[in-house]
């Protein structure tokens, strides 16, 4: 796993929430999906991923359960809670606003 | 809100099932790693490379785990667990030596309890503001004037001040007297306060029931109204809610009750139960009221002083004759009420604090001994990786538990002592406000913390200073022990202080004994004293009052069982003296020095009643006394000896500022101003005092108490409208001097005995510890044939050596501080050798026993068993 690019902690939370919103999955799968959906640009390692997952669980936005994975072993699956859904919408909106603002400045020609 | 609940649930998992958390974390990351290895294999890496990559990742896994643990607040929970573990361990350790632990807890309970109790008194009396709204704005208003030191104010001037000032919300005044409530069969004495307008405004507390006074009540011819106290409402009317409108009889007149004070109203004169409006007395010269004012919210007392000065100077211009020499004096009300108690309370606080320090020193010494004993355990822990902080924390935990147990018991002790304060010192102002509330509790917690740190710091540090290798290797196996200077010094200090305190107590006890052997000069135990109510208004017809008083005395003499009766202005036994300057008419003014003597106004039968024999001349006559001019006086022997040694004073005329009187005779001395005071030169004016404050004395054949009711009824027969009060055998009044000596002796003796027992516990504990360290040495000696009594002797000597040195030190301190106690002693010198010797003997004896016990115990050891054990 290569080192993750300079992802702000907050945006990692957003990505996790979005991925988990689509379907419940375990940590490894979340990392893979993020990589896949970003066309290999964003590569999240376990040192960033799991602390973020546990923090989100502490905040009550995701919940965890032990299930049998696709490889027939026990894995911890995370899914979105109701307050997590609300948080996701808020964070996504914030991100839109932020990125639009930054793009606005960066793309200015003069 | 829900988020917090979810959070709480999340963290509680860490508390309840920490191992499961750890387990899950491992499994989760393990899974991740496995998937990564598989991915690597699938991507074409060889198994070795895959494993290598995995192992590289492993390092970082610990860090991830750590961060995840942070999310679960694992560190915090672990710390909590460590504290709980320490607590459980401490309980076990303390339980192993139950007697010791109990002794330490009791010691702390006494120390903390006494300290808290005195602090609660200080808090209630000195620190807390008076129990009125905005009490720090209440000010005593006084009038400075030439002729007298009294600061009572004139009503008319009070009104002027109230209307002209700009710094007070309101000002008022009151004066108190005793009156007779005559609704019942026997007149009852009640305290009454006559109050000026705005009285309730100034105090800020309206009556709980009914209403306050309005200006209508002060008008000429208004209905007679009274506000009664909460206490009177309960005792006389049983708290009847329909009490308004009922009447009480003050003297002969009925007064209608229009209000009941709240139970929180604590009038500075505690025994007042009635408040009535006092209509304005005209005239700018009458001295009548105690003045009270309430400052405006943002005005300071200094600003008020300046303001009042201006007001008074304006009045002085307006009325130069009466107001020219008048000044205004303001002082915070609380100061004028508690004045005097401060010093003795702080002194007492110092004493209990010293006692607490002694208790802490004691406990620190014992804990120190134990810490050194468990050095091995501490060394093992530290060599296994425990930090010094952890080991030290465990010792502190033990101390904290001891202190906490002591504090809980101490709170009980404090509550009991608070109660004792109220009964032992009813004369102290605001003593009924002493109680126990959260502030005192906070203070107890603070003391608890201080004690924990004070007692536990040194042992905690000592236990962590263990040199690992040495301790592990074999301190336990050493045959000959060390010197333990620190512990012995601590014990020595305690014994020395005990000696000092005991010496002081002994001196006080002997003073008390001396005092009770003194001949007072009058038959202390056969005189009944009482007062009969009168009002200042009667002074309008003084001859009539004189006749009445004479009538009372004469008819009292007819009562069976009464041998003699008299009246006096100053009650015997009261340490108050009215000093006056006299001059001999027959001599030239500057021939001798000043003649100063105490003065009293007594009826001629006084000397017969007090059984003071005639020394020269004759007794003054009843006729002269009835005439009212007080033309005859008697003097006592001290007066004659001091000012007229050699020459005769009988027949000479003594003059004071008002009259000139003939000396009829000399009587023997009596200790009227207190058993502990030498009789002072006194001049007795023979007459019948008309003013209300006089005391009647009746000498009885038998026990004075038995005639009390008869006397009361006789007085009621003669003067149905007057009440009899303050009736008690003279012994009780004079006993006040006794009581003070006794109280001091008892208090100091209890301190001393506590200090001594603490010192003994310390001695016993330290010797036990020393002996336990040298068990192997003793066992060896016994096995080699040493006599048991030699062993006992040696250890007793070790203990006694310290005790003797400490006694010497204690004696030195006692002698050095002897001057301090001289004023409290009677008839005995602070360096009295008998007392000191007895004290030293007691202390040495007790120390010997305290040393004997551990020494005997160790000599009874079975040498084989001791040598075999580790």
C-alpha cells in the first residue's frame, strides 16, 4: 500500500460515509472501493482507515457487526446509521461549497 | 443528546469488557492484513515477498491499534482501573493490622473533627455576614459626646440625621429593657425593645405574620401594638396561626399583637421577645437609642462617615448649644456585635491545628516505618517496570483512605462538638448560628487533602527511593538494624509537646483547686439573689420607690427561713467595678495622692446579710438611708489600710463629684468582685437605690433554692405588678469565675491527654516496628542463651531514652513559655516544681508501659521459628 496522499481527516470521514451508505462493508473492502472509485488516485492505508472508522463509530454515525465475509471468514462490517445519513448529507454539502470556493480561486486566470 | 448516549455506550464497552475490545481490534486488523497478503500473492508476489510486505505493515499496525484504542478511551479507563486496584490493595494492607489502622483512623478523626468544629464556630461567628439581607450594609450609628463614653443617640437628632443624609437608605434606633408580662398568675419577665420608626426597613426583614409598624402607630394616642418574637409565639401561643389581634399585658396595659417575627430574625439582643413602637421623645439632650442604619447599595462606610460629618456640622450651626460638641461614629454592625470573641476563637483554632499537626506527624511516622518495611515489595515492583509515580501513588492511596475514614468520623465528631459549643459557650455572640453546612464540608475536604499530602508525602517518597539491587538482595536478611533517627525524632517531638501541654493543664487544675479553697468573705452558699422589675419612669417619684424598696426588704425579713435581706446596685460576684475618685473634705486637696475606690450603693442591712463584720465605728442607720441623701458611707478595710494607714477614717467626710458624705464605719473585706481577685478598696453609699438595675439579696438559714418560690410569692403579694427574675443562689453567679477556670482546665487537660495518647501510640508503634526489624537478631541471641529479661530491658531502655530526652525538652519549653500562662493562673507559679515533677513522672510511666509491650512481645518469640523464617 502506498502512502495516502494528503487527505484531510475530514474528507476521509466523508468518503467512508459515502461508501458505506451504498452498502455495508468491512474495512478492507472500504479501502478497495475508495481506490476503485477514485481510479487509484486515493489509496487509504490501515493506519488512517481504522482510527477513522472507530472514531466514526464513537460519534454514532456508523455501527459495526461481525459477519461472515466473502472469503468465509469473520470480518467486522460497518453500516450507516440514521444520524450518519444526516451527517453524510451535511458533510457532502460542506464539501461542495468548499471545493467550489477553492476551485473558484485556483482557476482564476488573472 | 442521542449522540452523547451512543458515545457513552461506546466508551462503557471499554470499561466493562476491555479484553473483548482488544480481541476484536486484533481480529479486525488481522483480517485486513490477511486480505493484503492475498492481494499481494494474487498480484504475483512470491510468498516470501508477500510475507515481507506483511511484516513491514505489521509495525504500523501497532500504531493503528494504539490510535484506535485512543478512540475507545482505553488509557483513561486503564488509569481508573489502576486507582481501583490501589484502593483494593490498600484496604487489604490496612486490614492486616486492624488495631493500628483503627488507631490511626481515630487519631485523624479527633484531629480533623476538632479542627472542623472550631472552624465552624469561626465561620459562623466571625466570617459569615449577619443573617440579614444585605448585612454588610448594616452599620451601627453612634453619637460621640463629651460627658460619657456611651454612644447612644438622641431620638430627635436621629430623625434629623435620617432626613438630611444622602448615604443611608434608612436609620433607626432602639433601646431594650425588661418588663413584666402580667397576663398569667405570676408576672413573667420578658425582654422588650422600644423601636423608632423605619425599624423593619433597616433590618430588611418584615414580620413573617402580620405587619410591621407604620407611622400611624407612632402617633399620640394610637392603639397600643406589639410585634412578638417567633420564639414567644411558639412558647406562649403554641404557634397559633390566629394569634394576630390577641393581647399581651405589658405592665398593666394591654397591647394588641399585630405581627410575629420570622424565625430567621436574629436580633442582636437575643432575649428580646416584644417590639413596640416608641413615640418620638422631644429634646435634643436625651440619650436613648442604640442606632442602626442601612447604607445605600453603592455607598461605602467611609463615604457615609464623611457625609454624616457634614450633616452633623450643619446641625451644629443650627443648634449650637446642643449639637456643637456632638460627633457621629459609624462602625460595621458585625464588628460591634462579635467584638472580643475573635481573639479567643483564633487562639482555640491555633491549638486544634497544632493538635492536628501532631496527629499527622504521628501518622507520618507510623507510615514511614511501614514504608521502610515494605521496601522490598516496592523494589520488586520497580524492577518489574512500575514507575516511581505508581509506587508512590499506592502509598498515597493508603494514606488517602485512612484520611477519608478519619474525615468521615471526624465530621461526626465535629457535629457533636458544634453542639457542645452552643451549650458550653452560650455567652459568645451569635453562638446559636453555629451549625454544619456545605461550606464546612468543603473545609473538611480541604483538610483531608492537606492531611493526605502531609502524612503521605514523606513515606511515599521514601518508599520509592529504594535502591533496587540492595533492597532485593538482602535487607530482609540483615541481622543488625539501622538507626531510624527520623522516626525517633518524630516520637520525641510528640512526647515533648505532650509534656508541655500536660504541665499547662496541671497548673490550671491546681489553680482551680487553689481557687476553691479561698475564703470569699461572705456566706457564698446561703444567699439567694434576684432582681425585681422596675421602669425608668418610676424615677419621677424617687422617695416613693425608696419606701417600696425598704418595704420589700422589711417584709422579706419576716419570711421564715430568711435571716436577713438587703439590696445592692452591684451584684456580688460580678467582676465589674464602678471606680470613683474621692477627696477628703477635712484634708487639703493636694496632701495625698488620688483616692480611687470602687463604689456601690447598698441598703444598711447589706453588711448584716453578707456577714461582713464591723471593724471600727458603727453601721450606717436605716433612717439616714431612707432620708435619701446618702449622707453616710461605709468603707472596707482595704480602703482604710491603703489610704488611711495609721490614722482613723471614721468620722471624716469623703466627697466625690456630687455629694459629700460622712464615713460611719469600717467593715471587713469581702471578695465581692470575684473569688479570684483580691478585695479592692470600696466605698459603700448607704441608701435604697431607685434605679431598675439593682439586685436583692436574701440570706437563708438553709439551702437558698428552697426559699425561692416563697420569696417570689411574697414579692407578688407586695408588688403585684412587678416580676421577679434572674433568681438564683449567689453561688451560681460567683461560680462564673469558677466556671471560667474550670473550663480552661478541662479544655487544656483534654488537649494534653489527647496529645499524650497520640505520643504513646507513636512510641508503641515505632518501637514495634524497630523490634520487628530486628527479630532475627533477637532470635539469634535467644538461641545463643541470652536472658529474656535482658532483651526486654534493652528495648525498654531504647524507648525510654527517647522519652527522657523528650521530657527534658518539654520541660524546657514549659519553663520558657511560663510567662504566657501566668495571667490564667491563680495562687500558683508557672514554674511550680511539684506540678512539673508529677507531669514528668506520669509521662515517663506511660512511656515505660508503651515500651514494655513490644519489648515483652519480642522476648517471647520462639527463636527456632524466627531463625527459620525469612
